[in-house]
C-alpha cells in the first residue's frame, strides 16, 4: 500500500481549493470520524474560514408541559454551540477562522440554504453505518447544493494516502483534476486518474469482436490521457492512469471498483461531464456514485461560479 509522505505544514501550500468550508454536525456517533477526517483535510486545503453547523428540529412543547418544566428549550442554542466548540477544539489554529451556528428546521434545506447564503465552497457531512434514510439525504444534497460536497463515512481513514479521481478529458474534468492534484501535493499521496471507457453499440459492423474493439477503445483512452495531462502541472505528484471498461452503462460501478482496486482513501468525481449537462438529475452518475461508494470518503467537485442557471429550478425537484 502506498504510504503518504509526512505533511510539512510549514511548507508553502498549493492554491487553496476550498476557502470557505461548512461542516455539518448532528452529535451522533458519526461526528467523531467526520471531525478527525476534516481536521486532516483542513491541513491539506488550508481554508480561510470554517463554519460548524448543527441543525435540529424545532419542537412544539405543550403549554402545560412548558409551564411544569420551564427549563425546557432554555439556552438550547448556547448549549449546542458550546458542545460543537468542545468537539471541534482542534480547529482553532492560526490562519483559519472558525464559527459555530445552530439552525432550526429540516437538515437538508438548512444546509442548502446556508451554504448558498454564506457562499460556501465545500460542505462536509458524515455518513452513518446504518444507511436507512441517510443515503437519500446525501444524494439530494449532491443534487441541490451549489458547492462541492465531501461525504465522510464512519470508518473513514484519518489521513489521505491514495486518491482516485475520475476524469473524462472534458474541460470540467480538468477543473476537477487540478483540485485533486492540489490535494495530492499537500498530502504526499499517490493520485490515480481513472477513465471509464465503453465499447460502442455498433462495433459488430466493423468486423471486430467485442474484445478487439475494447482494446481499440482502451488504446484511444490512453492516447487521450497523455494529451490531456501534457499541459497540466503535475510536478511533485505521483500519478498513475487507470482505464476501466464499462459494461451496460454501469459507470458508477466501474468507479466503485476502481476505488476498491486502488485502495483509495479519497474518491473525487465531478458534477459535469463532456455533455456539459449538470449531473444534478435523479439517477445521474454523480448521485449513483455517492450511493455506491459508501465505504470511503467521496468528494463531488463543483464550480459554483459557473455551474447552474438552473439551480433554483432544481430546488423544487
């Protein structure tokens, strides 16, 4: 297994990929791993500002119960802020401002609304072992929020070593790769660049067998990779290409398998592809990857400055 180089926090860091970060905490067992992973991730991307957020439902307490127990709900926001500050005390470091905020309402709605209001670059949330309704929350978050999203499972590694980034040689893919390179430079980890290719449905008309045309498509993908990466600054990063044959349009499964084969401690995907169409539609590759890759951290990269004139419309889906 590739071991990351020790991180020298005194060295000049690459360009900050995420300047403003929002971390969702719910005081569950998932918080501990989210905070540990976020602490190391913060050292890599060195954000200027971090907002620790807790969202809870506002309960209506019957008047007679409130009269009998007047302390119910008293100073609850202050208590939650103090609890978050205690859990996240390691984040009080030079160069990063840390804020704490308690919100009332539906978790998804409040995170989406506040990340937009505060112009957040990255939202970090946890993933519990018992997926029940949580998976649904995650794919809706990926769909609705403007910023990039990092989902951290409970068994996530504390440090980042191997990074897998999925690329399709589009301009947007270049944007995603550059962020992955910055993270790899900071962590000293190895970067795997995965391209998922497929055999066109009309291959039989060429007289070639499926395996023969698969070889042709792989060679094409390899040539595209070398051209794509030629003018990208990869100095100081160990990069290895990975080419995966996709069967039956199962792109997400190919990425999941790639993450397993490379023992990736972080998977990075983009929210757009060659078509230029946002992948915030139900059943998209990005959302399916979020569902499938549930045993390791996954980062869905977006460009909030360019992304979506249709973002407001998607809030209604």
